[in-house]
C-alpha cells in the first residue's frame, strides 16, 4: 500500500505541474494572438483617399486647422467649417484646391443645416466618410460660485450641444458611406479639475460618443474619442483664462469677495502655469491620432494623451491655481 502511494503521488504532481504550465502557455498564447490581431486591425488603412470626404468643425486655428492641412496633404477631400471668414480665407491659402471651406456656427442649427446642404452637394451619392467634431471653447472657467447660469451654457452650447446637433444632422450622410465620427473630448472629461462648463461638456461628449458608438454599430459607422492634454492653443491661452477670471471676480458681490479674501484673485496667478503645457513634440502624436481616426479601417474607440495637467493635480498642486486643488 505504501509503495503504491509513493508511486501515485509523483505522477499526480507531474500532471498538476504539466496542466498548470499548459494553462499558462494557453494564456500567453491567447495574449499574443490578441496583440497581433489588434496590431493588424489598427494598421489596416483604407484606400481611395481622393474620393473620401471629411468634414471638420473649428478649423480657424488649433487642432482643426492642423488636421485639415494634414488630411489635405494626404489626398482627402476636406471640407472645413470655420467660424470666421478670415479663418476660412487663411486656410484656403495654405492648402490645395481640393479643400473647401464654409462658415459654421455650431450653436446655430440653421448654420449647421446650411453646412449639411453644402456637404451633401459636394459628396453626392458617396456620402460623408468622416466627421470630426473639433470646435470648442474653454472660458468661462474658475470657481463654481463665481459663475452665472449663462457662463455654463456658453460653453455647453459649443462643446456638447453643438457636437450633438452637428452629429445628428450629418448622420444620414455618414450612413451612406459607412463612415466614422471623431469627437475631440479632453482629459478633463475624466478629471473634473475646474469649475464652469468645460469639464461638464467634455464628460458629456464622452458619454454621447460611447452611446453613439453602440447605436451606430448596426450601420457600420465607427466612433472615436480623442482626449488631448493641455496643449498650447487659442482655447487654452493663459491670457484668455486670466482675463476671464478677472471679469468673473469683478462681477461678484462684495460679500462673496470678502469670503474669499483680498488676495485670492492674485493667488490665481499663472506664473508657473506654462509648465502645464504639453511638449510641442506631443502635438505630432495627437495629430496622428486624429488622422488615424479618419483613415484607419477600424479606428480605436479612445485615444488618450495623458497630460501634465492631470499629473500635477495629484503630484504637485502648488503649480495649479487654488481653485484646481483640494
């Protein structure tokens, strides 16, 4: 009896070790196959750029302007929505004759409707291959108590309601081409570091994009989100933000000012805030993500470029103005 036990135990142990190694091998093999599948899928590019139309909002400057130029260089038929005539004229002067511009105010449904008709004439039966919702604004931002209701709606109307309105009106053209939507959100759509409508609007863009992705899967429409960090653009101009803070402060009742103290506004200075800007080199990665959303066969649902702003919120609060910190 003892001999049989001594023979069986090593065999049992060997089988257990073999099975555990086999399970580990299967897990590693599955992980490798998944990685290869993702790599092949993400590297698959669509062709026929010269016959594909992409409509971009907010092309006067910043990311929208850069993306319009890059896609034009790659051969896409870009239709750029600009808020001002000067922005449209400057962009046309810097690009090929393929690129078309139109004036667009994303807070005005009639303006959006006119843009849809313009794009419909351009794309014909091919439909719209890509829609990039890039138009946005940042201010007013600051302590929540300093805000009025209209301070929230100014930002929400551009950053969220505008995105929804533009998307809904362009969906019929996107369905024709089984196209894609790329929405520019923000890292502040994950971290509510500031008061005002900006973070609220970007959280809304994240939620809208996720639900839209599921709803449009049936029609072959892809939906992606880009989450930039704190890049130096007109929207993130520190002079603009500081001037708006002073405007908000000036409009406060004296008793509210007294509750914050005489030096609070001065403590909101931005002497070190330049350190929060992302390195200019990273803008190349961001533009790459935007281009990926337009030309990839299976665009990634979310691209996040983690920002110094997000890191500083946890690691080095003194660089941030006091209303950012806890």
